[in-house]
């Protein structure tokens, strides 16, 4: 038990967000194991609200195309065929397709605002559990929240109804090319108020 505790505590401190990945996909069996560990997150009423769309291999192409189309719709990329725009689109596609796996994490919306927050909190706990489990397997992740996640047409293009589902995050997943240095954390005394 003591060894397990040490492993968990070391992993919590050692984990880093991965920004670049090796050109090597993670075996789907390992990803399933990672997400299984993620599913042991606390969840209100055992609802387990998280769902995952995992884009990998050729499946990334349509996903990346939907991202680019959304960026054009919302004005992050110009809607023209100028050399500058085409170069930007090509560069963005190349970068996104170099990421071995994109894990889109979503959940069903709740009409009640308190229930919605409960579900979102559970999904966030699932994501962090998955990141920690991934690190144990040598797999890095980057938890991203980007504008296309709130674009109803983007959701429609990937087969989700925006009135029914909410995207919580898109995880970029793979074996890290390099691990960033430990930047430390603010001493907890500066964040902690003890009331006795």
C-alpha cells in the first residue's frame, strides 16, 4: 500500500502537459486502460457522465477539417484564398494531424444548473484521472479548451447535437517528444485559509 501511495504522489507531481508528440500512436488497448482508470473519478449518483470520441489514424482528417471550417466560421481564420491564409491553414492542419490522438470529451447537458455543474465537475475529474493514468504509461496529454468547442455547427459536423451535448475538452494525446521542466507551484499557504 505504501509503495502505491508513493507512486500516486510522485505521478501527481511529475505529470506535465505534453505540447509535442512522437510520431508513434499509442496502442488502443493502452488508451482503453487509461480511460478505464479515468472512469474511477467521483461522479454524482454514479451517473458517469463522460463520453469520448477518439480520433486517430485516418479518423483525424475529418475532425481536423471540421476544426478548420469552424475557425473560418468564427473568424479566427480569414475566409479567403490568399497565400497567407492557405499557408496558415496548411500549417494548422499539419500540426493537428501530427498529434497521434485527439480525445474529445463530452457529456449530456442538464437543464438544472446545479446538476450541470455536478456533471461538469465529474467530467473534469475523469480527465485528470486519465492524465495521471496516462503518465504512468508514459503517455502525455494536453487538456485543451478551444473556441470551436462552442460552435454548434462544429458539433453537428462531428455528429453531436449542441442542444443535447456539451464538449468539456479536447485532449491531445501521444508519447511526449519532450517533457517540460517543473515550474513549481505557489506555496499552498498562499491559497489556504484555515478557519478554526
